[in-house]
C-alpha cells in the first residue's frame, strides 16, 4: 500500500493505541500464571499477534476480542514447537531463553530483516548451560534446558536480551542470579519487565551488579488495563508541535512505566505548548528551537523526533545512535534518506546524528518497510510545501494498524488530503 498526502492539516482528538511493550510482557507472564488473566487492550499490531502465536504454541489459550484479551495459562507443555515470529524482534528475543527455561525445542521462523538482527548475546550466555542456538535460512532453532544458576548477559546492544533473561529465570524451579555485562541500554524497558513481573507476585530484585530472580509462583492479577503507548502517540504529539492546530492524544497515563513518556519533556524543551487533563495530552506548536538528546534509553523516539528537529530553527543532535542500525531498518540510513527526500540536511559522525532544520518539501519516501519511518513521514507531510508519497505504508500494521485511520480522523480539510493506494505507482 502506497500513501499519497496532499498538504494535510491535522487537528482534533485521538486515543493512543495500547502499549506494545507493556502488552508483550503481560501476555508472557499471563501464559504461565496460576489462573486466567484478562488484559484490557484495544490495539493488536502484528508484533503482538506474533507473541500471541508463540504462547498459543506453548499451550496457552488466548481469546482476542475488540477491547480485551483473555489468556488461560498453559498447564501442559509441548516437546517441540515451530512458530512464526514474523518481523517481531521482541517476540524472538523474549522467547529464545523462555523456551530454553521450559526445555521446549523450538524453531522460530522469521520474516523481513529479523533474521539479521543480533541474538549473539544469548549464544554466549546460554551455551555454558547446555543450550544451543542456531540460525539457518530464515529460522532460529533453540535446543536444551536451562537450570537454576548464576547467569550473565551483555545488555549493551538491546534491553530485550536482559528482559528475556528475566522472563526465563522467573520460570526456573529455584532462585538464580543475573549479572549485567557491558553498559546497559533502554533501562526503562527493563524496569517495565520487573514491574510487570512483580504485578504477578514479587520475584525480581535489583542488585548492584544485576538481579536476583526468585522462584516465586506467578499469580495472576486477574484483570489488567494496559496503558496507552507513548511511542505510538509520539507521532501525533509531534504533529501537534509542528502543525498549526492543537492535537490531543488520550489514554496516556501520567505515571506510565514507559520510558518514551520522555517525549513530553523533549517537546517542552523544543518550545511546544503542552497541557494535560488526566490521561489526555494536548500539544500545539510555535517557533520551535533545536535540541540535543541522548536516545540511549528511548531509541524508538529517534524517528518521530527527527521530524521535530527538521522543523526546528537550527541544528539538533541525537547522541548514542549507533545501535539504531539494528532496528526494522538501519535507521541512520532510513531516517537520513527520508529527511533528504524532504529537503532536510542531516549528518552523522561518531555516534551522533545531526538534523539541520529547514523547510520541508514534498517528496517520494521509501519507508524501508519500517513502521516508524512511514508514520514519521506522514507527520512530516503536514509541514511540506508539496505532496508526499510514502511507499509500503502497510508496514504500520507492525505496531499501530489504525494509524492512517486515526490520521484521516484528524484531517481538517474536507478535500481528499490522504489517499491510500493499493496499486503500484
């Protein structure tokens, strides 16, 4: 699906989709709890459906309705599974150590660039405990069974490896320790894993060198309302900041577990006006000033904030960007290409990405099949002086399947400012 945008203007109110990062974690612990759990969640992107497929393969029953997901835990594990993780790195990286803890031989099929995304920290950490991890063609195969012990994991590339180990050690029959190697990144996501696990009964205890993971029973909390997603809301919040009219996003908890709630601080620093009414955040812009940001703990904000930087008067710098090469696309390459196609100059040197603010022009955007590139380009189109074409816009289904539907709800003009095109252009 290609998307054509003709000088769109946005204003109004939308609801944030359910937090993908929170929902992954609640689904996983629900699958191994002592009784069913009802998760109130209204958006189910492709990544979440991949995690649902895996827990179903492991024996859990999952019923998905419009605004809730009911998980009945597994009580009888299969010996082997073969399941498709599609393009979800979270699903693959979370479940590699989980199946090893359960002693289930697993073959995880992958799509797109997922097979090329790193999993080496697991091979190093799990091999001493008799677990093998192999890649062949588009599949990752895991064999062996973990036992309680003293583990360590390199968390310098992605927090998903650290969270994956915390998931798996929670399933072992006695206590284990986990030592962190390297400089840990995306700390808020790991804190989220700990908080969600402890909602099912305290188990994970932070130490100076890592964690102690207790062999505590996983007690279902019963009903859980999963929060709105700040990383998805970031696109429309930036849209409000760079546009001529206010945009309100509902469903954003003030005490969110999500590190990407930092978007509000960045917008304020940049000069945007922000008001909050309970769980609703309204943003509208003015003359925006440039900003500097270390994205070590909030890598998903880099893409939408690059559009904010493009609309600010001056040079904005993003620090700690090197690991963004290993996302759904090489985001240093894809963000640079997106902004260049829109007439915005960028530069990269020594782990720093610089955006030179200026006038956004119309252009032809390759999304690189990266959901965040497609959504960011759609937001940038609101400041363009000509039409913007986004290729392969269907990739938004990975995290925010209703994005273009919400986008159209916010359109001010009655004219067709947004066309969803099934045919090639």
